[in-house]
């Protein structure tokens, strides 16, 4: 699970609640809808998505 800002994607730890994610300093709600990107770890799409974007590990 990731969320994205203008420059990169930020992975979300499985232990984080939605409230914690929404309070993250880089998380932005657009038009009233929070957006998370969900991929299957190790899938071809996940590998492609991570290579295509800058991943900011926090």
C-alpha cells in the first residue's frame, strides 16, 4: 500500500491506521477523497510501479 505526493510514492506500513495515514505530513486529500495505491507485493505490476516512481522510505 502506498500513497503519492507530487514527486514520489510513500509506502504505508501494515500496522498504520487510516487516521495515522491521513495525518501524515505528505498525505493530501483531493476533492474530499483520500487515495491509496494497493499492489500485490512481488507482482510484476508492483515491481514496475516501484521502478517507475521514486519510492520514499520513511
